[in-house]
C-alpha cells in the first residue's frame, strides 16, 4: 500500500468513526504518523482529502461489484452476492458519516435530486 492509499484509508476510517465534521487534519496526520503540513501539501484541503477518500471507497465497491458479476455462475447468485455486499456496507457505515457527507457534498445525495 502506498502512502496516499494509506492516508485515504486512515481518513475513511476516522470519518466513519467520528464523522467528517469532527475529524480534523491533526487527527489524520497523527493516525498516519506524519505532519499536518504533509497532508495539506498532498491534498490541499480537508474537503479534497474527504472527497478523495470517498472516491477510493466508491472505486473499491465498484471493483467488488464487477468481481461479483464476473465470478457468479448466474444472475441469481450475482443478485444475492450484491445484496450481501450492499448490506455489509450499510452495516459498516455510520449514520454520522452519511449525515456529514450529505451536508458537505449535496451533489452526491440522490435523495435530494428526486
């Protein structure tokens, strides 16, 4: 795992545990064993760091879904595995993270677009 991926994983973990608003760049820096200055040099802002951590999680989920559909013997197996994956993500995602992301990134909130 490279440094950027390590930072994004630690960020996502902190966001999920504390929420985006409560998580600070100092906390991320401490969790990664680096200075806050290094974080700002690499990501520019907390918003950018959060956005990239969310994008990483989305890309991982997309890869998991592609793998499910590639490896499943039939559509029913694929549907069941997809349900299990989504259910697992829902159980692991804190409500405070969902709330904060909706506030910070309203363009991602499909419910408001309906």
